[in-house]
């Protein structure tokens, strides 16, 4: 494993059991809810949740895909273990402990890919998007949610606080990179979080960047 991946893996191993996994679920749930509502789900779909953390969104997707299945992909062994334990009762979930480029995932085998706050850890981002494009079936959709992006100035300091390499890109660059990866339709929107978040915070001013890209 290269040094970058190892740093990311170790960072999220620490976050698996210090309350951060629950905190991320709390903060990331709303944008995923909005992103999931933007799609017309077929219950027989096969989905991939990249950087699934504790697997909360994997389980939400699995509820919708009661005739299909969901793979939760997670680099950190401790996060993957947590996701596996929390998902044990769901027969249509498989948690894989690997990175996007190393995982044994068949090309054109997914109808939907969800990635909440994980894309910018998978470097280079341009290659990650090409890989995701290859994993999707024709007309398959990527739902990407990104809080660390150029227009969210409050997020820039995270690269100093989080001991893992991260790629900072703008909204326009996400669109360009998705198009360059081969996606035919790419749209973005900002998701402002509900009033429960701190007044004047980035969640209420610039919000989460939601990238929807169709193959
Ligand atoms: C900020 S967390 C978000 C976790 C989860 N999506 C959530 O919202 O709670 C980013 C996750 O992506 C995972 N990750 C980072 N790089 C990855 C890679 N190359 N392949 C798979 N997972 C990766 C990390 O281990 C971490 O659990």
C-alpha cells in the first residue's frame, strides 16, 4: 500500500472508534437524503457506496434495493469492521475492505454509485472518476457529495487538521473532471443543511456540493 493510502487508512481507523463515525452520519445524512430523493430507484438495482464509513448510507440504500444489493467499499479496516457488524442483519449488503483502485469490482456492474465525503480522498480524483465511470452500467448514476471544495473556504483548513492527502477542486472542476471521465450528463447543486446547524456556518451559507453524473 502506498504512503498516501496508508495515512488515510490510519486516520480513518482512528475515527472508527472515537465517535467520529457517528458524527459523520449525523452531519452527512441530510445531503444523502436529498441526493437519494433525486433518483428514481429500481428496487432491483446494484449499488456501490464508496468510502462507506460505518455503512449508514449503505444500509439506507439496501432498504430501497430490497430486490437488489449494495456493496459498501471502505479503505479503513476498522471502519469496514464497524460497517460489517452494523450491517450483519442485511443479507443484501456486502462490505469490502479495500481501496477503489484495488477492489475486485467488475466493470459495468453497478446502476448507482454513492460517495459522501470520500471522492477527494481517492487520488488522483480524475482517475477515481474514470474508475467509477467504468464500474457503472450504461445510464448508471454517480451521486457525489463533497464538503471540501474550493468555494467552501471554511473547509480549506481541513487539509491541515486531517492527516490524509486531499484534493481540493471547485464546482466547475468537478463538472469538467466528470465530463473528462466520460459522463454524458453532469449537474451540480448546493445542498444547504437544515436550520439545526450552527447559524452562519458553511452548512447554511455555501452548503454541500452535490454532483450528479450520468454515464
Ligand atoms: C469523511 S469519511 C466519510 C464516510 C461516510 N461516507 C460517511 O458519510 O459517514 C471518508 C471515508 O472514505 C474512506 N476512503 C478514503 N479513501 C478511500 C479509498 N481510496 N477507497 C475506499 N475508501 C476510502 C475513508 O476511510 C473514510 O471512511
